[in-house]
C-alpha cells in the first residue's frame, strides 16, 4: 500500500526558510516521480516541484525556481522540499504526490494517483 506522509510545515516570517519532508512507503522509489503541490482556498492545486526518481531530474515552477529545492534521501525513503526566501504568497497547504512514471516536464496534479494528507505553510509579512 502506497503511503505518503508530509511534515515540516508551520509559521515562518517573510524571508525565512522551511524544509518539508515526504516520507514514502509501499513502493520502489526508483520507479516513481514524487512532486510537491500547493493549494490555497478557492484555487486549484499548483505544481511546485517534481523529482523524477529514475534519473534524478528535477522540475520547478517559475515561482519556485531559485528559491525551492527538491531532493531525495534514498536511505530514508524521503523526499524533501527546502524552501528559502519565503513570501506571504507561498502560504498554502503543501501536498506531496507520487506516481509511477518519468516525466520530462512539471506534471499537472491530475496525473498523480497517490497523495499525502498535506501540511500547512504560513508565511507572515
């Protein structure tokens, strides 16, 4: 059974940093892509970053590029999202998602079958 559990969200000031963790289990990570999405009330789920575990390729949204880094600790079966220089507009519920494919683009949320429960990130001004 595929399970994803996020952690690491919280309240941070403008310009601060947070590291989100996504602990994965129930599948062979090397065959999957794991991505981070975020959602605010009334808006759709926005892709933030994606890590293709087959070859380590990463993709970022325009808003995340240069500030966020997605990475993997294979020994811990965990994918991280390091977020620096946070802004109030980064406030959202952040979700990790996984599926068995190797994208060559930043995927839309619709292609992922497996999701975590989400973790709240709030950036104060």
